[in-house]
C-alpha cells in the first residue's frame, strides 16, 4: 500500500540528529529511524510519538513532517511549538541530539492532489505551515507546470513567521507562480513589521479578484478557529467540500481536565 495511506510498521524508535530553534517557542527537530530503515512518506503526512504519562499509561501525540521526503533520505523533520502543559510538545523540546523516542507512521491524507486545478491556496497559522514546507519540491514542480500557488500565513508575532526566508526566496524566484501573503495579528513595536496586520481572512478580497473557485483548491492547516472561519468563507465564495482540505491542530486539556477536542492533532 502507498505510504500516504498507512504506516508500513506499527512502531519504531527514532533518534534526534539535529535540533534548531526557530523562535522562542518553536523548534525544528530532525530525526531518523534508529534501525536505519527507510521511512517513505508523502509531503503533508504526519508522524506519531508515543510516551508514558505520569501513571505509566502510554499516550501519543501527532506532528506534521516538515522536511521534503527527498531532502533527507531516511530522516524526517518536525516543527513543534512548546505549549504550557502540552506533554508532547514539552517532551520534544526536552530532547537533544542522540536522544530517542518511540514513533509510528506515516499517517494522513493531507497531501497535494495528483491533478490539481489552476490555483492552489495554502492557508496556515503558526506551525500549521510545517506540511507546506515539506511540499516545497512539489510546489516548485506545480509552478513550473503552470499552476499558481498562494500561501496565506497568519501568526501573532513576527518571530512566528516560520521559514519566512524560504517562502520569500520562493516568491522571488517565482513572482507570478508563488504568492506569499504573511500577516501578523499582534506585531511588537520592536519588530518593525511593515506588512499587513490582522488575520488570514484579510486576503479573501484578493482571492475573490484573482481566482475562479471552480478552478482552485484550498488547504487549511492550523488552529481550529481559523480553519472553521476560512472554510465557511471559502464555501460561501464557491469552493466546495471537495475542494477545501483541512488539518486541525488542537491542544489537549491539562492533565485531569476532560474537554471535548475537535477532530485533529493533539499537541
């Protein structure tokens, strides 16, 4: 069965081979299977980590892979924001090079369609941009084939514009094929941000004027509130349920507190 549909093996140990701090709260971690086996996956998929809680009961958390599959053969990257009380994110942020963790995967269907329409609209908040980074080689190929890629990227502060230089470089190389639209909702004065202030919905008018919904597809990844709002807005504009793909990132409640979570990934 193809990698995008299910894992080839249930569990395997993965070792940290690189750690890079992207911001005060976000780190990029590269891992490889400890047994040296390959890990075939499709950009947009996620990996699961497995670890015991304070009672020794195994729990798991899911994270999108942020490295293109062909960039680091046999390895995969994770982009993880540290969340207070987030067991998975705090564990990832405690790891150093050489440490190992129980993993499984790949999983997920949040991947680019084989026969995409003219416009591909990628929308993200925070670490929701991670699967799109893994797609960069595919995005380049789509651009060269005549497709147009939009990246609407919303964050709270400027330092949360993850992989910002990579997106700007791609936009510079393909000014008509890759349209990068970052927006910051709470820019700090010292950041000297001169770009748009607000949320990703600020770009809806531009989309209205530039694309035909019946020749476009949208991918939404990040916090549930953004996804719900943007999905509703796109459906109102002529997109369909088939042409709006979603991947929600949700933080679990603190230990001992039971709260219903929306479908998506626990951090």
